[in-house]
C-alpha cells in the first residue's frame, strides 16, 4: 500500500475556544454553560476550569506561528458564542468580534485557511437559563448568531462548520450529564438532537444566502459498534440500534430527510410539519472525528437497552483508557462511503492522550503518540485507496488544553503547554507531523 497522500490533500489542525482561549473575565465576555459546569463541585477533575486555559486570547499570534511552522494549510477553530453575544441574543460585544477578526487576519497573513466552527459546546449561560437546546426558540437564536458572524467575518472565512459533535451535545450533555449543562433526561436529549439538526439547517441557509460557493459542513464523531467476543451472539442485535442513535440521528436527516426507523418512535414527538424537509441540506463536506472503537453490551433498566463496555484487553490504550484501533477508523470512513454517498470527508479530529514527561532539557519524546498517528494515517490511506473521498486531515490537537471533565489531566497536543508559565514546547510528534506534511507521505 502506498505511503503517499494524493496531490492536493489538505493538512491542518483543530482547537476549540473554551479549551484554549481563557480570558474568561476579559473584555465583556459573557458566561458559558462550561463556566457554570466547572463551578459545580465534583463535575471536573481537580476542580479545573477554562478561565485561563492556554491563554490563547492573549497568545494567539504565537499559536498561529506554531501552526505555520507545522506546515499546515488550514485551521479549524471555534467562536465562543458568549464572547461575541454575552446574552446569546441582542447586544453584540464588539471587542469579541474584533478579537476573532484579528485572529482570522492573522491566519490569512500566515497562509492559513480559516475553518470557522460556529459551535464547540460553549453555549451562553443566559440561553441555558431560557431552556438552552431544549427550547425550540434556539433555532432562531442560532440563526441570528450565525447571521452576525457571517456578516462580520464571512468575507475571510474559507469553510464553515456549523457544529462540532452534536451527538455529544445531546447524549453526553443532556442524557448522561457528563458534560455541560449536566442534564440527565433521555427525552430532553432526543429533543435537543432534533433542535441541533434544525439549527444546522438554519445556519447552512444563512451562510449560503451570503456566500453560496463557500463550503459548509458539520463534524460528527462517528462510531462503529462492536460486541465483546464472549457476548457476540447475545448482543449482535444491539449494534444497529447503537449506530442509529450515535451516527444515524444526525446523518440520516441531513442526507436523506428521515430519521432511522429504529429510533423514530423516540424522536417523532419532537418533529413538526416541514422539519425533515428543512433539515435535509446539501453536504459540501463531512467532518469526521474518530478516536477509538465502541464496544457495547446489553443493559437492563436503562433508557437504552445497551451500555458501553470495556474493550478486550488485547488493545493498547491511551491515557484516556481508549482502545487504539486503526481498523475502526477505517470502518467509519467506509460507512460514509458505502451508506451516505461517499461525500467529501475531512478528518477534523484524531489523536491520543499519553503521559508526556519532559526530559531534563524540556523536550518530550512522545513515541506513543507518533505510533498512534502512524496507525491511523495508514488506515486513512487504506480507505482512500478503496475509493473513500478523504480530502484532508487535522490532528487533535495543536496544544495541550482543557479537556472538559478531565480538566488538565489529559494531554493531546502536538505542543506541550506548561500551564503555570504558558510556555509552549513542540513535542516529537510535532516534528513527526511536520515531516508528514512536508513530504505529503508517511515516513
């Protein structure tokens, strides 16, 4: 199998606003649901929060230089909604808009294509107080927010991402309660899922109204379901239901104008006339996040008849406890190829958390992470060789950062961040990725 990527393959990196920006009290930024979640005892490891994070709000130029030094050509970043609209609607915070305007100009000056993500989980707390994603009015709120960004920044944005991981917003944030806003209501989570799909469609139309030729897509962390070897026969029937919930609820309405039959009874109460026609939109590209395989087994007395299970012991694991399985990555790309018309796909997140211990000279030789990237990039090349339309790859992440409920315990970055001094130190994986990008091939 070839080790080379095709001509024109696009390389970038991804970050998110709450995870790196900090500046929580600066220049009129409003509160987000993650500020509230972090302030709730027991929610986040060590009581950590994103109030400072990587201080990207003040160090953005240095971080853009790191992206340029990597040789990347595009940068997926997100807007913090409460930084530009502190109450979620109404008054605009001009200082917040100016920050993102300078950030985008800085990307263009360095030859980076701005990939603007509208929503990476930091909903204004003021909107959560009005029901947040459970309130159907959010379709209008999100539309107005999109209109603001398109009119003020859209002349320089090369690609738009409406949502990062809407399934995590719905299921982890509103059913499991492990992410902000920390709700545990399966019925509400299903309503949230439908509202997210409506918001994607509304935002797509707002963007296309202004810039019909600029690509718009959304990012989904897809999972291929697996059963445990000793429960293969008992649990096999659960795989389709798991994949319908995790993948199909967000893919099927956009691509086909319908929800999966296996879950239609759960979501039908939230559908109004015309909704499915509105949600079905042209997909310019599909963002794919993928890290690990999902093993499931039967569960009783729960909202769904399955639960997550620990993968077999023969897998190597990251510091997150996630199994390392490049074949699963390959399988998810094949799902998009075989079941969803083979859309243009950009890998918008992929990477691993490992124990990064600086040497005496401060350098970090993260060979585990390099091995991870090698395995997953080989899987990408395999899918590509079989016709999957994979256009680009963005590792997660540029920087070590605030990893949600894990706080600062887990490090995914190509660049090490000392959270006390904010010193950035490129790791061995940064040099590895720079060589891959410069050669457009695996070593």
